[in-house]
């Protein structure tokens, strides 16, 4: 069988997404029983109580297909966000919506502009559909350089991804810069703002894309229940977009693409506003303790508007391995001089700080 002739050549250079180490692997490597998995930006508390109860109750109906239109969740989201139902898409995580949007608009030879480093899925979907990735480096503060991104736009540019807050750096651009950007971006470019972590933001200058959505301009806001709502394992997200684009996604998405348990969990999570605010404040507090640790150890880091912190190291491989030996899993980026550590519970923070202290003593410097 000539597999090279059968499989699309666009996939030749693609590398599968690497999900990171499993807790069981690290337990075996480190010999430690208690392992902290702080590599995937998961909120540590689990789903909210009302969602857990509802999800458990609906399991017995798993012999039935889910609501293919996610009607109840759509109505709840529209009421909460003040948007029209024809502008709302529900996806198997916001990741699915990223892929569907790329599939809907990209043609071979098109260009896709995004900041770098940023979410690894952007170059993946670009390559998947035969387009060309245009990476624009973050500025010296590890923030999107929106002016340089605008300068990178050509007649071939079809799509722009803005990750705000950005993964992996946790940084945001401010309202004035975003409004200047929107005023100048050409109409032939679809701007997709990935706001997976927006609920964690405490900066008053943060410009959420929904505030600028009018249903006409080519602007999309993508959000998820994976992060502050702790439904990462259920895979459910949503996007606010012009109706014409949403109709195109409906033609491409799988029937029943979001399972019943996920829909129910998301629906009941929306009402838990006080718990979301509590989680936001706890996350912010735990970050300050991590900052204090990093300042004490002389570790440079990017102030984060998310539930993770991006820190610099001249020894990324050694630091990553040393933290594993302490039972703490962080996210590495190959030989790039930085690592990303998630924010855990107050108890997790104590263990994390102790691990960093132990690594500093072992390695001398970061």
C-alpha cells in the first residue's frame, strides 16, 4: 500500500499535539505518591456542585443521542451574554470551533497571522488546510504586537488569531491597542479572538471581544467551559460569530458534536456566578504567592491574567526534570528558555513553592 500517495501531503510536516505527561508516569519516575499536574491549565477544584449533581443524574439517559442543537444551553448563554441565537455556535471544546472556522474559510495559498509563542493549535489548523502560517513575535513584554500583526497582513491573509489572554504567556493587550487594531484591520480578514481564560482577568483595561461584536464585522469570540468551570474532560466551548459563519460551521460540524453530560454540566455551571468569582479571587491570591517565590529566587516571569504563570529559565530541560523529581509537572516547550506552571489550590501552592525551593538548592540558579 502506497500510503504516501493516499494521505494528503499537507499533513507531512504536521506534528501531533503532545498532551504532556500523565500523573502515573511521573509517580513511577519520581517515586513520589502525591503528584501535582500543573501542566495543562486545568482549574483544580472540579466542576461546581450543581453541575456535578446534574451530570450524574443524566448519565442514565446516555443511551439517547444528545440535543444536536444544544437548545437549553444556547438559550441560557444568549440570555446571559445578550446575543442572538443565530450568532452562537456550541462546540466540542473551543478547539473544535478553531478547526471548523479554519476549515470553513481557508484555501490553499491563504495566509493566517498569529502571535508567537501562542496556542499551538493555530499553526496546526493552518497547515491542515494548506494555508501559510505567518508568526509575529510577541513584543519584549511578551504581549501581542498588534501593530506588527497588522503590518503582516497581505491580500492573501484570510484569518487572524488573537489569543487573549495569551497561552502560554498569560499576557493581554489593552483596550486602546485593540480598538486601534480593529479600526485598521482590512475587511477581508476574519479576526478570531480566543478568550479561553477571560474569566480570570483582573485588569480593567482588558478588551473582551464580545463588547465589540455587532454581528456584521468579521469578528469572532471563542470561549470555553474547560477552564474556570472545570469541564475540560467534558469538552465543551462556544463561539459568538456572524450568522453567516455560524451557518457554515453547522455544515461542517459532526451531528451531535457535544455530548449530553457536557451540555448539562455547562448549563448548570452558568448560574454559579458567585462560585466563579470566588475561584477568580482564589486564583489571583495563589498567583501572588508564586510571584513572591519567584522574586525571592530571582526567577523572571510574565505577570499573568490567567491560571498559569510563564517563567524564564536558562535551563529549561534541567528545571523541568528537577521539578518532576519533586512531583510537580509543568509544561515545557522543548529547548525554549521558558516553562509554564499552573496555579493550583492553596495546598498545591505550598507544595509548588517547596518544589521550586528544592530545585533552586539543587541546581543553584534557574
